[in-house]
C-alpha cells in the first residue's frame, strides 16, 4: 500500500479528552476516527489490525471445537423479559419501533438469542457437549465511555457458549477454555501482562474468572500473586482474606488493569427461562447447562497499544501489525518502487511511503504508526545495492544487500 493513496492520515492534533495512550495514538496514527464518545470508525490501518486480532481469536476458538455463527444484533424485548434482564440490565439499549410499536434491544450479549435457538436443534444426550461462537458488533449504553476503544458504546466482541449435559462435563470444558485463552493472549503478545483473575461469581458459582491486562489506563484494581501468576479483583480481595486462593501467599502486588475477557459457568441461568432441556440416555428430561466465554476484540486492540508504545508512537507486535514492513523512499522513488514490488512478490505486506515530504516527517510518521520493521531506500544505500533495515523500538540500523533483504526480513519476522 502506498501512503500517498492511503485513506486516513496521521495528525498532530488531538482532543483534550484523549487521556489514554490508545485513544491518542490510534487517532494520531490514522488508525481510527472518533464519530462520537465511545463510537469509532476503523480506518484501513486500524481495520487491518482489528482483523488480525479477530482472526487469531477465531483460529483458537475453532481449534477448541467451537462452530462459528452470526446472530442478530437487533433482538425482541420478549426474550430479554423472559430472563428478567430487560428491567435489570442498566446498560441495555432499548427502543420502540416507530412503525410496529414493538420494543427491541441492541444486543450487548446473546444468551437470550442463543438459548431458544439451540433448543430447536439439540435435545438429545448424544448432542452434548457442543459449542458455538460469534464475532459481532455489540452495543452498551455506557454511562461514561472513556479510554478510547477500551470502553465504548459500540464494540467488537467474541462470545463463545458451550452446552453440557452435566456439571462434570461443564467443569472439564471450562478448564480447557482457560488454556485456550492463555494461548490467545500469548499469540497477541500480551500473555505476560494478562492475568487469570478471580472475580465475583454471580448466580451459580462462588467465583467467576476475568482476564485482566495490566495497564495504567485500566479501571480495575487487581492483586497479583507472582508465585502462581494469577490475580484477585479488588471487589473480592477481602473475601479471600487478602491471600492467593491457590497458595495462600499474602505478598500480593497491586496493579491497575483492564478486563479483556471473562469466563462464567452460567449453568441453567439462560436455558431454564426458555425451558431448554434434553432427553438423557435413560429417557428422562434434564436441564441443559451452559458455559460462557467472552473476549473483547476491539478492547484487545486498545490494550495492545497501551502496553506497546513509547514517546514516539506505537510498537505493534508482529502478529497484529497492520503491515510487516514500512518502506521509506528518500528521493529515490524509481528504485524504491522496484524494492517495493519485489518485497510484495516475496509475500511481504508493505506500507510504502512514497510521499513528497521531508525525511524527518517520514521517519516520525513511521515511528508513530509503529510497523515492526522500517526499510529506507536512499541514493546512498541504493548506490551499494542495499537498503537500511531498522526494527521499531531499537536504535541499531543495518545496511543489507537487496538480494539478501528477503532472508533478513524473514528472520526478523519469524517467517518461513
């Protein structure tokens, strides 16, 4: 992609409300545009990152056995009234149709849609366990949208639901999903900063579990046990007597964090209202049990920026960067164009700065956008049939022969 043709530009201007790093840098770097508080347009650079995060999540959910579906965002009030959440959920977007006068909700989650849907298809003990998931735009009437894409009124989320014939099966699946989530965070580059966190349990369990990523832009306080690599949310720390629930360690580290995912054993909370039962092997009717596993896709993107940034801009992990390489031409457009096309033919995703602006502006834009590797093609380097190679976040530069640059880039990007 040539920067001269890219839809969306970098900017130095930023509103006073952009207090968090992700809010400021994503707008300045031309990744997102804020339409209103809590609602964003993902520009081409940002959309590429978002899709990479989404695809990593999707791959792991499919490997876990989930089948992908897509459910309606527009939902009838009747389903929400049946579970009691129409009145209880304070951030539910509700409205009345101008024409039909019927009441509807914009989905913040999908238990009210999925339970009656699943009831139509799976009612025998032979059908269990099974799991479905979706990646879809969600809506929540946040009292105060803040921290950029970390807390929005419209956001992209993965919700995954498992269905079970008994609690033992649910428990086993729940433990499996814990490991699946760990793998997702590792692949996204935030595994070391993200903690399996004990939180309040809700209806059926003493505890639920969140995944909290440590960042100063977070809105939760967690207490980390460095021995067990788990954490406790502040809301239940006194219930656990200020000690790790696994090893009893009381030397806990206090950190600010943002919740990027959660998992719940919701059992029959959302199957019972719709009378979703199954026929067991002995011919008896029994309740269907559920597990729920959520991940905020757009929130994960924001959390990555909160972790990977410096005073120059973003430092994208290579797994989610919008492009592999940021190629800069310094008054050598004809030769740089050959390098650009050659890299594309080799299978690299390249953002090519072909604009007629100063070298300093090109370099500062490259740092702001934060693509992992910067290549510079200048008269000096090209005279030696070479380009300058520099990793984002490192000061060292190398001069590499053009006929060897592909191998060098594969090594740096861990590509075969």
